[in-house]
């Protein structure tokens, strides 16, 4: 497809169809060409509208997906917090729910201290 914008192409086709219809009596043998152009033009307009509708539907579907993912993320956080409050932050049962229990931090030895061998 040429680099010409689709809208201007459709406008140009429509203008050509109108001009051919206006002067059809003076143009013998133009009918099959006009019919072909009208059919292609009508199909192009239909497909353009279909594309616009599909684009709008895709945007709406994306918006709904993002909203449902946000809800699922909030619900997931609530479930994790509930499990931690019921089972405890250090419970090994958290592994069953895909969470890591909190471990106690061991104090680091002072700088320069070496363990006796």
C-alpha cells in the first residue's frame, strides 16, 4: 500500500466514483470498471470500520484485563497477609503457599574477628 494516508485514499476513491457516476453517459464501457471500484471501495470502508471497532474492543478488553489483574493482586496480598497472620511469619507451612518464612538474622561478627580454627 502506498504511503498515502488511508483516509485521503478513501476520499479520493469516493470523489472518483462520484465523478464517474456524473459523467457515466459520456463514458461508454466504464460500467464494469465503476462497479469494480465501487465494490472495492465499499469493502475498504467496511474493513476500516471493522478495524476501528476491533481497536475499540481491544482497548476495552485491555482496560478490563488491567482492572481484573489489579483486583487479583490486591486479593493476593490480602490472602498472603492473612496466612502470615494466622500461621506466623516464621512458619515453614508458608512454603506450601509459595511464600518464604522470615528467618532470624544472625548477628554479624565484629570486623576483624576471626573464628578460631
